[in-house]
C-alpha cells in the first residue's frame, strides 16, 4: 500500500513539476514525492519537519485549516508566511472520496505555479490541475478502502477483547482470519489510550505504524470494565469518595490497539505505537497509555487488554508512571485497578476534601517515602517540624496511628484508590 501512495504522489509531482507530499487529515505523513536536484530552496521548515518527523505540529495544522482546506472540494492556494515557518507558497489538493476528506496533497510553489489556474465559478482549471485532482481522487479511494478494512479489523478486535469465555475462541478465530498472513506468528501486545475522541465519525485510517495490526475505539463504560476473564463488572458507576479525582474520560472513549512485537520481551514497538497515538489530535488532553503483557495467542488478549487499561488508568492517577505505563511496572495499582469503582474507606473521607488537599499530599508523600521523615521533608521542600505537625493533623482527622504498620497500609492504599 505505501508503494501505491508513493507512485500516485510521484504522478502528481510529475504532472505539475513540483515536490509533493501526501498527509492524512490529521496531518500525518503518508508519502512524499522525490525531490530532485540540489535546490534546497524548494524546502521549508514545515515540509522538512513533516518528512523527518512524519507529522506536522498542532499549530501548523491549525494554520493551514484556517484556509478552509477541510471543506474544500477543489485545489486551493496557500500563501507563504515566514512567521509560521511557511517560506514557500503551496497548492493544496484535498483528497476526498464520496464527499469525505481523507487527506491532502501538498505542492510546494517557488513561483512557477503562480499563474496556474486552479479553477473557479466561471474559470475552468488548468488541465494539469484536473489531472492532479483525478489522481488525488484515486488516492482518496485507496485511503477509504484502507479505512474500511481497518474498521472491520477494529470491530473484530473489539469483539474479542470484550468476549466472554464461551465466545472467545470463535472471536479469536474470526480476527485471525481477517489479519494478514503471518501477523500472529510473533508475540502480540495490547495498548490502551484514554481518553480517545470519536466525535468525528468519518474517521481517517490510523497511521501505518510499524506493527500496528488493528485498533478500535470503545466506550469507557464497556472498555473500562473489561475484567481479567473478559466479563464486565459494574465499574464506572458514580459514587466515589468526595474530593477524589474522577476517573478520566468517563463520558468518552478509549482506544485499544493491537501491536505485533519482535520478541516476547521486547515491547519497544508497543511503546512506539503508544507514544505516536498519544500525539494524535484524537488523544484527549492529558491522555495516557497502558501496555499489557505480551501474549502469544489471540484468546489471551482479553487479559492483556485488562492489563493495558489498568496501566493507562494508573498512568492517569500517578503522573510519574506515565504517560505510557506497562502493566508490570505499576506496582500496587495492579491490585487497586481491580477493585470495583466507588470503593473507599470512611476513615480517609475527611482527608479528601479540597480544604485538606495539602495534608493529603503530605501524608501520601510520607508513605511513598516509606515513612522516612527527612526524605519526605526534602521532597516537599518543607521543614521536618512542619512535616510532623501536618502528620499529627492527619492522625486527628482520620483516627489512624501512623506508627502502626496496618494503619499506614490502609491509609496508603485508600489514598491511591482515591486517585483512580
């Protein structure tokens, strides 16, 4: 497929005599035409960054979208703006299929295309533009077909991840049959990214990341409750302790992605995919990602999904774990994420009020530091006497004795649970 896109982009470059790039509608690079010759003046920072980093920044995207490219049905001209790093003018060819925009072809203009007629209400376009738009339409058809295939794989992945024990083998067989040959001959990892924006229902295909086999956006009320055995629990219902951080994105979605690994212990492709997906405009503000343990067999993926989602929740709750967290690195959260939603201990309820936020932070840091006063005071930047004073207030509020191991354990786990 990438070769098909490169060939079509080269056709457009040849027809108009200008370097061309193809990006999806989230401004991720798909292909770029050959840049012949030694004239570096035909490059500018925006195009160079797009080629080297395979994507454009959010600021660049917003700047270009301000010209109406997402609504355009014909070629349009974008003027240069050195302040935005756009030193060269561009011609943008919207890549559409059946009325839906799937991407853009960009042609750099050093001035030789300035007189090229793009077409208007009463003026027909230059034949070369017509030819380029026909090629762009062929690209749009390919991207639409890729999106449909990706959607089908995503549906099968969702069915497997949320399947019960009695349906798991059939769901795994269906997904295996739809994946390309050999895709499951290597270990697999499941990545969870939350929250994930699905407000744009005509979604462009996910980027062609190395090893990314399938992906599906799932409502959090379903995704967040996938248990270790693939069944659903009552997690997600309201009723957490006052002052506790609400579970992120409960009204949105989370993304499940299936990634092919090179070796069972090598999660680098999963990390790379997670980091790339977190940079997507569809990843909500403050999004986090989790990675489950590698699995060899498709029927084992529901457990991996449970782990990945738990790791993502832990990364939200504990920023030091994220933005990408592995299941085997989240410590006590492996147990805490398995608790039903709304579980809390009455003894810490007063501590969770906004008025006592500083006390809660202090005692949590104290417990994170294994009760070492000097280390805690240094971490918080306070005097040890101030620390002792605050810990005394915590004991009065909760009725717990911080010299008792059992009370410390209860308070520590309750505070961590409240984060979830």
